[in-house]
C-alpha cells in the first residue's frame, strides 16, 4: 500500500526543522542544523535577572532590612523625615511585621520618655 504525499511528508518531517523535511536525492534525511539563538552577554543576562527579581519584589542583595535599618526607618518615619530612597527600600525589601513591631516599640519608648520627663520636671518644680 502506497502512502499519499501528505502522509509521507509527515513521516519524514524533522521536528526541529520549521519547513519541509530536508532529504537528499536518495531520500535519506539530511541533518538540519538547529537555529542558533543570538548570544547574550553576561552583563545583559545579569541585568535581565535583576529586572525579573525586581518585578517579583525580591531583594537583589539577598539581605532584607536588618534590625538597625528597621529602627532607623521607624525613627525617621516618626519624625517625618524618611527619604524616598529608604522608603522605597523598606517597601521592596522589608517585611511588614518587622515595621509594625518596630513602630509599637518606638511608640512605647516615646511615651515612656515623655512620662519620665514630665515626672522629673514635676518632682524638681516643687
């Protein structure tokens, strides 16, 4: 039984080739070289990876905001002088519970300092 032309074409088709299968005059398949992708430089690859990480909200340095950075950010935010660079870093790399806990501790310390200052002033005024 003879195959029709479309079945023969499908059976000879090289999956890596986009067009019809390459055969020589004897009907033997020729090896078709794979299409090569343009080479990407290491710098471009690193830049692409960093962009992917930034878009995913991941940190580029592998470090989050440490306790000192959280304390400084909470103190600066309490005074209203937080820089936009630090605020952006806090939102991208920081974790919300750290800042909430830092804010609560900062508020407790501030209120305690005010209470102590008032008591000292009242005790020395009499």
